[in-house]
C-alpha cells in the first residue's frame, strides 16, 4: 500500500472525528489501523479532541481508556485458550465439573463452549454489585458463584444466544479456580506479558494504590457514577466489575490505542498462521474465530462476527471478520481477507452513559477507513 493512502485516511477521519467531537458523540477519541502482510504492513494512529469536556488535556497515544467488554475476547477468551493448551479444561467441560456445588442447578449441563458464545441460558444482566460490593475477595467469589447458580434458565442452552455478562463472570471464576491464579496475574503473565504489551493493556485494578490513586498514567475519565458518587477515572465503569474488585471476566481491562492495535495485529498474524502465541495453540484460536451454528446468533467463541445488516463494523467487513464492542465506546474489528485491523477507543459515556451517538459513529468510522484505503 502506498503512503498516499495514509493521507487519504487521515484527512477523511479528521473530518468525521472532529464532527463527532463537535456533536458531543465523545469528548475525544483515538483510532488505529493496520493493513497488509507483516513485511508490507502500514500502521496509522491518530488522536482527536480532549479526554474530557471540561479539561484541556488532549487525547494522546498514551491516553488510557476503559476497554469495558473488550475484556471478554482479549482477557477471558484468550485465557480459556491457554487453559485448553494446558489440558486443564475442554470446550465440553461442564461448570459442575469445576464447581461440584452447581450439580443441582441448570449449570450442571452448561459447558465452557455455551458460556463463550453467549448461549448458556443466562439473562443479559443482573445487578450483582448490590450483593458483592464491600465483601472480601474469598467471600466475594463464593457469593458470585451462589448468585449465578441461583439463576433461572432463560432459555435452553445452545438453542439461541443472548449476549450476557453473567456467562463471562462465571468464566472468570473458572479461570481462577482452574489455574489457581487471579485474573490480573493470569492475563499479565500468560497473555500480554509474552507479547510485550503488559504496560499498554492491563487490569487497572492492579494499577490502583491504597489511597485509590492510579499510577502515573493519563486516563480518560468515564461517567459520573451514581453508585460511587463520583466521576470515574482509572476505575472500572462497569458496576459488577467494580463489585468484584475491579477485575472480572466480563470487564476491567484498560488500554492505550497503541497497545490495542498491537494486540489486534498479533491476533491477526496468529489467525493467519504467521505467529504462534506461547500460551495457546494457533489451531485452537482459528477454531474460536468461526461463527457458531446457533440459531439467530452472530457469535464465534468469545468474539463477535458482523451482522448481516446494521453491523457496527459497517457495510464492507467480510463475513469471516471478528471483533467486539465495549460499552464505554471502544471496539475492534479484524478482517482476515484484507489483513486489516481497526480499533476505536473513546469515552462516549463521559459524563453520562445515556449518550448513544456512538451507534451511528461506529459504522461511519469503519466505512470511512475502508473507503479511504481503497478496500471496497
């Protein structure tokens, strides 16, 4: 790809991002694109606007964003892949095989695979933080398992799919129980550490001092939290993740645009068979990135695939692409047919999660990138 395309994409994105800032879609944002095979790969990173509406701090490549549900594919799903390689679990392993106390609940026939593709029978959400906040870690995990096991079956597992944080909260417990490591340590040592990304994608809960202050990083603030009675900055926005101490299977990761782009590139190269992660098999990752045969579902294992209509990834993504959205205004998509990675980081929930303009911006962003690169 010739450098002239870089100018096209930067100019086109400058226009739509500045309009989005003006329209208060978000106070600022960061975008990144990588395209091409490794020896010819082009990388583009651009930042726009400010970290908050009432601050003078401009968004920089080092700005740290709350990645929200990007935790599901990047931390939890990759951790499950690692445990598969170790032989600790299988996709057919049932929850009751790991937690015998769930044998008399519907979880006795719920598998790791069901949890990964949001087809385990869980409802979409429950306010577990009302029960968890303030508990010690040991009691907290035990209480969460009890709450999950007490859920009523919303539908027959495998018969359909409802996107649910609950299944990934349970996967977080499974990872910790099976590995005898906490999620923070597992992610750092097994997943991002070998890639040299531990300082750019991380659980922010491990970054907090005893007084609640974060390390010397520039965090983009999220929302004014009605529960914690403060403006959140460097502290996970998701209430249930907060109730679990800031690190959970469904949320808790934070990262920079550079870290996210490199993680996407590693996943792309592993998917294409050009790279092997030391903690999991490429063949297993490749298997995870295929859409599952579940009625009405777009889910692969831990990753989403484009909807036939109205996809947040826009109009041009190949059906075999994978990605994920984060509630705070984050997302990534990987298109293997074009050797393309696209990342968007924003804090659209600042100062309020009621702002939903990101729904229109996401497909516009992806379409603009692909049109500017001449990939359509």
